[in-house]
């Protein structure tokens, strides 16, 4: 570690130089996988991609496999995106608080890593049109045990006023034939 080489298997995007004597082995950039790992960080940092979207991109669009011909699981994608080794620093043993400057070539810059990390830790953006209702995640249907959902209705009488009503009803997730009706929010208060 003090010499700048992390013990163990090299992460995705790197390969060991196998043609050197034992004790002198170096870690080199994988010419096939290193650019893809860099693109993963760029997509998270600049485009706000999630791990799931990256997984679909890796599997469906570029048919990415590791050097052992395996696909990357979601958990592995998140570990890659959290690994400081890709910009040149590493902690060994992990969790010890002892950091080393690696002698390997970094795939990304520290700034790109920090921006990707910030986007990963940011709370997900809400979808337009979704609302939180008072009782929707607290109550369950008494007849079938399914969750309760809410709908918002607006009534506009001829006098020009607007009346807002919230109705709660069964999602029918466990029993498609549930006969429970809806309740107005005022009845639950």
C-alpha cells in the first residue's frame, strides 16, 4: 500500500500486468472496460442517471461484461460508483481511515467522482403530478388488507367556487374483487 498498489483483485476497468515478475506487478487500464466505467461516472454526474438506468444501458445497449464474462449486478454498479480507487486514492483496509495515493492511472478525475457521488446521494426527484396524502401510507383496507390510495376531485358549481375533495379507496392489490367503497378525507379525521 505504501508503494501505491492496493492488494487484491483489480476493480472493473483495470487489469494486472501479468508479464512481470511476482512482486513487481502493476495495475493497468483495461482498454475495453475503462472507457465504459468513465462513461458510467459521466452519466451519473452530468445526466443524473440512476444505477438501474445504467444497468439497462450496460445490458441492453452495449452488452457489457466483466473480464470473467459476467454482467454487473446493481450492487456492483453502486460499489463502482462509490469507489475512490477510480480517481487515484484508496483506503486499506477498508474502514480503517488509512488512505494511500495509488500509482495506477486514474480513470476519472476527483471532481467527476464528487459530482457523481453528490447526484447519487441527492434525494430522488418527484414525478410531476404525484402528491402525498395524509393517510395513503398509513391505512390498509379492512376487508382485504391491501393498501389505501387517494384521489383528488374538484367540483366547480355555477357560482364560480372550486371545492376540493379527497377520496380514499382500496388499491385492490390483494383481492381484485374487493367491494369496499371510498371514504372522504373528512370522514377519516
